[in-house]
C-alpha cells in the first residue's frame, strides 16, 4: 500500500515537473508568432509547403480526387519533374522549374468533407501544424467562402478551386482570396445568347433550384439574362439539397405551360433531377408548338458521366474542357493523360492553373510574403493556360476570361468525349463592373 | 489511502486540470498539439460531457443535440456582429438561448421514451438544419455560414470606443485574442468547469435519481416519484452544455454553418460517447479525442507522409507497409473509423473505458482499482441497461 | 386534377420505396430485436448488384481510340456486342431486370453472413451497442463500395422499351398531359408484389407462423422446442433480400452512389417509428402516407403558403403522430420504450 502510494506521488510530481519544463521549452516554437517571422509561416528551410484542401469523402469525393491529381502534377512540374505541362506554355512566366524562389515545393493534403467546419479545421491544421503558406482547393462555394475567410484571418493566401457562386469574389470577397473559376453571372451572360439562337426569344422557363445560396445565385443570374432576351419565367421552385427523388417537383412542370426547364442543380442533385426529368418524358414533349428543352447552366464532365445518355444535346456552360486545342490545354491534357490515363476535369484544370499562378506570383514578387504575392497577382495578365488571355482583376480578385458554352455530345467518340464546345464566349461579353456584386476586399493581413 | 484520495473530488480535479492544461505538451509527439485540434478537443469535450449527463445517466438517447450546438454558434456570432467582439456576452447569450430551445424541445420530446424520444429529437434537429440551410438564410446565411463583415454594427464596441479598421476584428476576452493557444486555454477552462459540474452531478443525489430513471423508470413512477422534472432538467443542462460548446466554436472561429446541426453531427457525439464509454466521466472525452484525431490527422496522411513514417524500415518492407496502410488513411479514414467502432463494440461493450478497467483488473492491484473507480464511475452501467 | 393525380402517383411511388425499406427494417427489428443501422447499406448493396451486373455484362475489349491524340486513350467495346451483335446489346440493355435474379441469392447470402457473423452476437446487447456496431458495419461496407466504384453516381438505365413515359391519362380517359414514367409504374407494382409476398409468406406458411409467434413471444416459442434461431437467420436474410431488391429496382430512378443507403436510413427509421415499432402493417402504411404527404407538400401552391414545408414535412408529421399516438400509428405497447 505504502509502496503504491510513493510510486504514484512520485510519478505525479515528476510528471508535473516535466510538464513545467516542457511548457517552457516545447510550446514556444509551436506558437503562431508573427513577431519572429516577417509573415505567417515564412519558409526557413529549403522547401515551401502548400496546402491542398479537397473533398476526399462525401458526394464530391471524385472531384476532389481529380483536383488532388492536378495539384500533385502541378507540384511535379514546378519542381522540374515530368514534362513541365503548362510551364512551357504560360506567358508571361517567371517559373524556372526549380521550385519556387529556389525552394522545393512540398505539399500537405486535407479532407474538407464538403463541410465548412471540417474544411476550416483541415485548413487550420495545414497552417498551424504543417506550416502551409497557401491553401487551395474546395468543390463547393460554401466551403470556399468559409476557408477564404479563414485564410484572411490567418494571413495566408487562398487560391480557390471549383467555386461557382458569385459570392466568392462578390459579397464575400477577401484580400487574401483569389478565384480562377468563373461564376454564375458569367454563366448567365455566356449562355443567354446561345439559348436565344437555339431556342428563340419566345420561351417560358421553369426553374428548379437547389435551395441554398449557390442555387439562388445561379437562378438569379439565369433569370436576369434570359428575361432580358424576352423569355418569361413561369416559376422558380426551390428543391431541398440532396432530395434524391425529384419527381414531385418535376410533375408540375408537365402542365405548367413552360417550354424550358432550367436545372440549377449541381453534383448528385443535377444527375438525379436530369435523369428523372428525362424519364418523365420532358425531352419528347411539345409545348406551345415548340420542342421542350432542358438547360443545365453549370456542367461538369464528371457529372455528365453520372447522367449517362440523358446529357446528350443539353446546353450548359463550363470553365474549361479537355478537348480544347490551344497549346496550354494540349500540354496539360497530355501530361495529365500520360500520368493518370484519362483526361483532366474542369476542376482539375482550375486547381492546376491556380497553383502555377500562385508560384509565378511568388517569383514575380520575389517573396512569399502574402502582401507581395497579392500585389503580383492583382491585375496580372496571362495567356497560355487554356482559357486564352486572362486577367486577375484587382478590384475583386476574380479571373476574367472566355467562357465555354457546351452541349452534351450527341455522338461521343470516346468515353471521355461527353461535352462538345458550341461557343467560346469572349471575355468582353461576360465582364461586369467590380462593384456590381458588392463586398469589400479589406486589406492585406501579414 | 489512495482510494480515499481519488474519491475526493479535489484530487480528481487537480489531476484532470493538470492533464488538460499540459495537453499541448503530451500531445506533441503524436502531432496533435496544434491549436485548432486542441480547441476542438476541448470544445467537443464540453459537448460530449454535457451529452453524457443526459444519455449516460438517464439512458435517453437524443439524436438532436447538434441543434443546440448550432443554435449556440449562431447566437454567439450574432452577438459578435451586433454587440461586441468580446466573447463574454456571446457565451452568455448562447447558453441562454440554447437553454430556452432545449427547454421547449425537451418538454415536447420527453413526453415519449425509448426510440420514440430519439426520433422526436432527431426530427427537431433535422427541421432546424433544413430550415437553417434554406428558408432561414436571412438569419443563418445558409450554406455559406454566418460570418462577420466589416459593416456589422457592434454596438457595445462602438460605445466603448474600439476603433474601426478596414480589417475584420478578432474575437477577444477583454483584449486577449481568442485564436491559437490562448483560444485553447480559454476553452480548456470551460472544459474543466464542465467536467467539474458533471462530476458533481454524477456524485450527487440528483445524479443518483437520474440513474434510477435509467435502470427502471416504471418502478420510479410507481413509487410516486415524478421523473419528468428530473429528465427535463438533465435535458436542459446538456442542451446548455451543447450551446456552450457551440459558442466556443464561434469564439475560436467566428463562423456558424448549418451542417453543424445535421443528424450526422448529432450522431457523432453519440458515437463519441459510446466509443469512449457512456456513463463514465472520462469515456466521452476519450471518444472525442479518438474521433477528432482520426478526422484531422488520419485523414491527412497521404502516401508521401506514410513513406516518411515507415522510413526506418528497409525499402521493400517500407513499400509493402505503405501499400497495406494507405487504404485506411487519407480518404479511407472513414473505413478505419467504421472498423474501429465495430471492434470496440464487439470486444469492449462498455467502450474504451471498459478496456481500461479490464486492463487494470488484469495488472492492477489496489492502486489501480482506485483509478478504475474514478474513471468508470457507473460500474453499474452494464447491468443498468437493458 | 391532373396535377393531383400525378402527385398521388409520385407519393405512392416514393412511398413504395420507403415502405420496402421500412418493411425490411421492421422484420429485423420485430423478429430479432436488433436495431440495424446497416439496413441502408443493404439497400445500397442491392443497387450495386445492379451496377456490378451491368459492369460484368459490359466487360469490354479495349480498343485504341484514334480520335484522342493527346495521350493513349482506349475505347471500350463490350465483348457481348462483339460476339453476339444486337442480341448482345439487348442483354446489356436488360441488365437491371437480370440483376433482380442475380441479387436475390447474393443478398440472401450477405444477409445470412451478417447475421451469423455479427448480429447473432448482439441479440443480448443494448440497442446503443447494436446501433454503433451496425453503423460501423455500414461505414465499412460503404467505404469498400466507394473503393471499388468511386464516389460519383453510376448510371444504370432501365431497358429502352420502358425508358419513356406511359400515357396514363389516355388509359384513364383523362388529359393526355397526364404521363408517368413506365419504370416508376413498374416500381410501384413491384413494391406491391413484394409487400404482398412478404405478408403472405408470414401469414400462410408454417415458417411464417413460427416467425410471427417468435415476434410475439420468443421465449415461449423457443420452449416449445422450435429452433427459432435458425428461422431468424433466414428472416434476416429475407430482410436483406427485400432491401436489396428495393435497391436494384431503384437504380434506374436514382443513379446509385455509395452514399445512397445512408440517405435513406434516417428517413426509413422515421417511417418505421411513425408506423409503430415492430408493426409490419404500420411500416407499410406509414411509408405510403409519408410519401404522399411529401409529394403534396412539394407543390408550389402549398410552398407558397408555408415556405420550406417540403423540407420538413416528414419530420413534422413524425412529431405530430408521436405526440398524438404515443406508439406510432399501429405500434404495440412496450416495444423499444426502455
């Protein structure tokens, strides 16, 4: 009994002593001290760490996996391995293929689970534990906006992955956040003229909209531009996220007198609602003497795969498609295809480009200091990255470039050949003023 | 003598406090000592401790506690937006509002017991989630989550003359910023308080009555004992704990998203509690530690990181080990978690705490028995349930 | 009028799916007393039986795709089409109906294996432990499926001949705007047949009688010298088959992904509880009731009066039913109340 007692008191005292010593020695270097560094996570060694924060579980896991593939490829190319991909086609480029500012590029990965909380936790881990200087990724606007806010507070750069909501660089814009992907405003502006050309001015649209901010944003943009053409909007019905079975929302369309169905859905919802709309015979229908049409404003090849046959002939818009034949796209598809055996998705493309743009901005600025990098990225004009001449607008950190209007391919030549580009809408047609969407960038935080 | 020592609340609290406050040191070797994860440990610790007061003591399995967590977060962020960036009003309001909601929901749900109670709480939580995500967007900012903006009024801050800058202000406790390790220690204080409250409840006559409800409510009722007030108070207490945890989430990271209220989030705290050992004081905290560690550390292990871990092995073996482990980490971390649930429940029905008490029964003599008594507080647990 | 008829059809259809899943769930619960959180995963496995059959039928020869010049890409031409031409294409077209027959033995096997290997050891455990272990199992199954098939939905279309819409309105002499997809009508009939089959099986066979007796009073039946245990194993297998068939038939309506079971799980629990724990009739009744209510709540006219009602209707109904009728619509006293 007394032996036990001695043992435990001793060990507890020893433990406390050790803890006190540890607290003094151990805690300090882990601390997030800006004073010791010029800025957060200033790289001291021979490498610089980037954080790739993508959905690895949940509904967008396949997109996340494709994004991660692109990131790994970008890191390879930046470090001078592989065939260099778009490093060879980017103009102007300060990248030398020897890492960034002479430091080898390393990376850490995280799982956003397509949830804001998980995404922020994972981004924080990368910043606090792994010393990531830049966070990139995401396959949902909510997540992108949440992580963007975090990066602003933490003082690191956020290069958004796939995010299509206007809010990312609109009302929720941040000085530290940059978005290369297009948004619903641009989708609307690019789609409208094609819809007019294909379906005429006298149409009545019926919207089914995913009931959350991105869905509303897209519904608003499409309404705005189609109503400007003279289209009428019969109804805009909100559907719960992840409803699965949309039959009860689709049947009212049959007798509504509308002759166009606009599906403001994404991911699984889009696959399901489109599949079911086709099953209800909407595409074989005649209304007001016109063929009934379905429009899916935001297309993705991965989702087109899920919808199978039903996607054929349906119009939508996309940020990029692998079948483009410019030098940049070809170089990227070639090295991605050689590495993984299939072409990259638009999500992979935007992530790859964002990584290169960040690295290039560091080279231009001559520092990893986020304030310098932001300055280098703002107003940066570049070409050879698959979208033609592109500008990172200083006012809202949104990339402005041509937008692709696509149609589900009627006669695919291969299993990947699902989307056919029907129009490249020039940048000038989709541009809007940087104050139109509201929001304030704030100032650099370093 | 040891036994007497550990029977005293004081001794337990001292040890517990020491362990919590030194967490940044002893968690360092496993890579879990960075502020965000530490904060998560503490916050979900508060959540699970509160949940355990309801579930562990009374056996009422609520599938809707995440709703109170979410309500706490939203209230706290609104307090930051409207009143002040000081965390004190945020926490107070969050606990009160969560308490009010849990009083209403608890009052209705506790009219039923067993799985009917579970489904009622689940229904309320799912309704909260669906509405917060969509119709209530003006209040909750929907999918994007409620965030601070530069235009927020912050009335109290304005009155006391805190200057407005063009960058977002950060949450603070009378000037101490609530990020990084300060944030952790702030949450840790609440964890310690929460633990103390739970310890007091577990060892009070009130706690005894709650346990009695669990073992045989009908008999309690036959003796003329009205169980409703006891159940309702336990429900409200655990709801307020959840609200506190939600407000702490907003304190360390001023954003509130609807998915915090989804049934999966409620399910998570159930899993944490059962995994660690329901009805024990420490068990839920162990569950929190394991699940949060998996979510944050295991999910981040990619092949490159695995190669680093197995670096000490010869190359051939290293590759084999990486190939064997990689399906279970990174995007496969859910698989590991699922398998872990199964293994724990199959072999250790009382959760990990039962594993500990089994171990101490094998190795331990008198000293360890005492420890066991502390940790597996309700040793009557296994018999108590159906 | 058309509108209302269509919503009734939608509701019945949705209800059919809910009822099938809830029926299986109630079978396991009522007979074995096990709360099976892996039931959704069984539904998902059924759906992936259909996916697997389709993938086996379309095992393809890889032909170099000359149209892609950027890198080496391959086109896939199914062997069945190479060997048998149009007949081969027809077999592929009928992959979902074929999977029905394939899935029955597979699901039975899976069900029996789960019962013997895992559930058996949990009869005497608490419901909380049953939930945790079956939830763990569900996650493991789900992740394995994801490992094989990826996270995206996989299209598994119905045969061409039934891919369009049936002119229900013309059949009934109503407006010709009243159309409904053939496959959904088939699903509805299929659900009816299965439900009827399960009830007939339990009511009119000796086996079923024993099982029903076991549901009512397991110990006494055991004392009569009947091996209830073995029969219960088969019942679990049966529940798995019902869930699996529901999954197979659902694939043309909803392209399945690995998460589809989890999406149905919570809903089906609500259905079971609203119907009354342990009551097969209740599960079926509640399934159809909730399906129809959900359809009507989604109508624009209703949503304009109460915004967001379509998102919460099921839960709202659950709350009301449980407050008015403590044990659900047809529940018995004393089930799952401790």
